[in-house]
C-alpha cells in the first residue's frame, strides 16, 4: 500500500509537470504519451488550469473554479442534497452543516449552537448588548454589518436592486427576490404538510400556522384561539370592539 501511494503521488506530480510544460510551450513534449494516458482521468481534477477568458494559469481545481466564476457568474460548488450552488467551497461546507444539523460552535452563555464562529460571535452580542456598528448620520447602532449597511444605504438612497416591471427599488436581495416572485407568480416555497406553494417565505410561514396542533393566537377577552393573527384581529373587532375601546381608555 505504501509503494502504491508513492507511485500514485509520483504519477500525479509527473502529469502536473507535463501539463505545465504544454501550457507554457504550447506543444507536447517528449513525455506526451504519459500526458495522453493520464489525461483521460486526471485532466479535469489536476492542475494547472488555463482560464478561457484571461489565459491565466491557476494551480488547483478549486482555485480555478473560483476564478472562472468571477468571469461568468457561475456557482461551481453544488450541494448534492438540495442542488443549491455556491461560489466558495467554504460556504458549501457551512451549508451542508446546516443540512446535517452539525453545529460545532457553542455559546458559553446559553445552550445554543452555531455552524460558524461568526454566527456565534453575533449571537453573543444579544447577551452582552454590544452594537459595534454606529450610523454617523443618525447615531443608530447595529449588532451586524449587514443591517448597518442596509440602514446606511437607505439614508443615501443607494438602492442595490431595481424592479424592471414597476420601478420599485430595494435595499435587500431577499425582499427584491420576493417582490419579483410576486410579479412572475413564481411559487417555490412549498408547505411540507399540504404541498401548497407560495411566492414568499413570509406567506409560507403564515400558512404553516394553520397546521400547528395548538392554535397560536389567544383572545384575551374570551380565550378563544385562532391559527393566524389576522383571524384574531378580525374576531376582536367583530366580537369585542367595545371592550377593546374601554381597555384602551
């Protein structure tokens, strides 16, 4: 086994050296037979790789995929469980952790666990009250850079996403995506209880309340329960309008 591993390692090294020479010299060398045989199964996985767009030579397969995605916008690292694509292999690793419920980073102040150290650090700010990102225009502070960045761009009206159908502007990708789904009637958020589909994740969450074993919303006047908040609000207006006015006074 030891000798086999050394032989394979040497073959890969020789192939990579031969491939490098071919790219540099633009012609096959005297070892072209070795290159031809090995290329049948090594070529797509072993560097170097030449970029079709800028002709740059890149050492490893992952580096080549990342580099190429910068040219054509593709997402080369694909999750085998759900088909979602990522530009960086590290993002795919974290994504798969979420699928498998593998959360290696534990908060030392409560019992919550997280997929990344960054997520844990942001979570701990809930315990400490730390809000490190402060708006220089209004003084409002934020726990995360992403919320601070959105807030800052709203101040200066620097919207990132623009609807080509109704000219509405958006500062967050998720809100823009949901908006376009409504325009195009794309229903890719499916309820796993009844298979009904919705254009936004928010509408799906509201619908899922109908399937809860215990109705979530309780009327404080008659203790009647409702699956959705809108139903509770309608009930209170119809059945307890005067009681609600008295309590507000």
